């Protein structure tokens, strides 16, 4: 779920097939949210539509609970860093993005 900081009002709720999420990152422009699951994937949603736009594989032996998930400062990359493991993806674009 995503809440407005000042009021505590729920803005959006995001769903996928994952049972649990261990790390979360919001893109610098606020248009995408990514969450590392307990199933070695990172799920990416469009904040405006609340729709899942990508599911990215981390690695069979690494779980997002063991690492950190971040967007690059310019929002073009999504980075997962764990113990002895790094994964960098080009952040998938949303519909309507150049």
C-alpha cells in the first residue's frame, strides 16, 4: 500500500502473486514502485494505474530479504545489492514514456 505522508490517507494498493515483500523502492519521479519479493523476484508497478508492469528475476539463490533495492537517481536503472551479489536492470518504461 502507498499512503500520503501528511494525512496517512491510503493512496493506492498494489497486488501481485507474491506472498511477501522485503524491500521497496519508489522511483525519483514517483511514477513507479518496485518491491523485492520472498520469491527471488522484483515486481514493478505503475503508481498511477496500480498495474504491475514487470516482474524481474533476481537470482535463484538470492532472496530480496538479503539485500537492498533502489532506483538510480535519474530513474533509468533499478539496482538490487545483496551479499556478494549485484543485479542492475534498465528500469522498464511505463506506457507513454519516451
